[in-house]
């Protein structure tokens, strides 16, 4: 009887091995070799089943980022927004202050009034000069340098990554800080009131640090920047989307 049992057990193991061997080319778990190895609508990328490889595999209004379909930003630059609005964290918004409207710009009733473009002084009004391609008054810009203004950087909800829409502003801030060699700057992070105070302090620090790191990569001397996390303590009073920001202050 023992021999029969051993024989049957050996046969069972052999059949099991044969069966699993026949399935050996099929992926286990999320691994894959081709798209058909994944459960629709997932596709295969780098031997893993993911939501997308490129934009064509996402529904209308979305794009593929890091193998996930996310909503496309409404804008990436101010000129993609309706006249007078600004592009902040991928969305077109009314302005809240002159600093959001670029060098020489003014915010009036939520609409940016931007200076005329120029190539020479003769292109501008009598009380304006052509500065960096814009018609500006001699006293325009920040309190440090005419035509040089540090602009606020905005963020998406619960996010500390630099949005495409903010890169032009950071390019301008880098140039402005670099021009003023004798002054350093505070990089001040803020959040809205969602979440706990402790979480928001940490989030505001991550936002300020990501801005400082980005400026460092552009060429700003890290020694000229000091990160200051403010959390939710200084709301703008203009809504959550205006509170999710990093501001700059000359020292």
C-alpha cells in the first residue's frame, strides 16, 4: 500500500509540474512581456502592467506621466490664458497682485495690465524706457532693480513639485537674484488650511526647498537663499489656490 501511495504521490507531483510548466511563460502578478499579458485596459511597459505608455493610451483631456493618465494642465504659460489672466499651477486664474503680472505689470480688478513690448526707447511713451524688451517707467520693478521683480510661485493641492507653468517665473527670479549680487533672499513657503498644522509646516518647507533647489540648478547661489516654512499661518484671504505658494523677500 505504501508503494502505491508513493507512486500516486510521484505521479501527482509530475502532473503538477507539467501543468505549471505549461503555464511558465505567463506572467505572475503585474509582470508582463506584451500588452495581452495585462488585464485591459492596462498595457505592458518595462515588464509591468501600467495605465499608459504614451498620451495616445489616455482618454481625451489627459496625458501620460510616469505611466499614469493625469488631467492635462489648462495652461503652461500666461499667454495660453484669456487676456489678463495668469497661469498658476497649471490653471488660468485672475491675478491678485502686481507681482503676478511680470516685470512692469499691474493687477487691476483681477486683470493683468502688462507693458508694451519694445526694441528701443522710441517704441515707448515719453515717460518710459525700453528695458529688457518691455516699455517700463524708470521706477518700475522691485525696490532693488528696475524691471527686476521676484514673482510668487504657486502649487497644486498637497503638492510640492514645480509645475511647468511656474518655470518662466523661476527663470526670471533666478536672473533677478543673480543681478543683485549683494543681497540674499528669503524663500517663504505657504499652504492652505487643509490638514493639520504640523503637516502644513512640513509641506510648506518642502515647497520652499523645491523652489530653492530649482533655482540652484538654474545657477542661483544656494548661500543667497534661506528657506522659511510658514505653513498655514499667513493666508492671503483670496482662496486656497492663492495660499498654496512660495514667496520671496529680499534681505
